[in-house]
């Protein structure tokens, strides 16, 4: 096969792979589906009347300590699904760290969910980033699947903002922007 033919085959395969990554909110992957779904990071805020209760997730942090959403009852919780192999996740890490630090006194708690990752690489990423909040180690993707229908389990990064009643108040698919996340977290923490 000529170099030109190999280049054409490579391009067609790449385009096919990218087309398989595309998805819409209505095309949630089924259990075991590993398609990546890209997002633009825009934040969608749900009216109070449309909010769904978050599932009662629990597990072990990357450091091996038990953790659950119940530990943060009565607080606004920001759940960020990430992986050390994900470039947009690395890019948004400083944003999450900064917003977490600036909103802690408002009763906002951040919890990471390290999704389908190598534990050693995830721990190295955490040591480098020093986010200031724990991350559940979710290598099999069970935490993400518990949110099926609310957040696409194959969309990394994804961020959910839970209100003080434990309902999904906002969602971003893709890397979040500072102003968007800070504004939504502030708005949700101000709710009575």
C-alpha cells in the first residue's frame, strides 16, 4: 500500500472514530458503552421544579478513605467527573481548585470522581494539582452509571452542582469555565 493510500485510510478511520464520539443528550450510552462524548463546558441550570434527587453514592477516595454524598448533607456539592488521561480535565483543574477555595465558606463542598483511570496516575495528578478536596476512585464507572440519565457516564469531564436538598441543580459537560461555575455555585448556595 502506498504512503498516500495509508494516509487516506488513516484519515477515514480517524473521521469514523470522531463521528462515533458525537452524541446528543437523547443518545445516552448503555452500560459498558465506552464512547467518549465531548461537551463545550456550558452550564445548564435546572429550575427547582425539574431537579432530580442525586443517587446516594459512596466509595473509597483515591487515598483509601470511605466517602459518600451523605457526608455533605445540607451543603451544596460540586461533583466533578475526571480522569488523569483527560486533557480537558487537566485544563479545568485550576478552575475547580480556585472555585472550591472561594466558596467553601458558603457551605459548598467539592468532590471529585476519578473515572476509569489508573490509580497511580490519578494519585500523581492529585499530588501535582493539590485540589484541596477528595476524589472517589471510580475505576469501573459505577458512580457515573448511578447518574445515568442525568450525566452521560462517558462524558469526561462533567460537573454536577447539587443543591442543599441533594438534587441536581446544574450540569456542565466538558471543561467548565471559571465565571460560569462560580456564578452557578454562588446562585445555588444562595437558595433558601
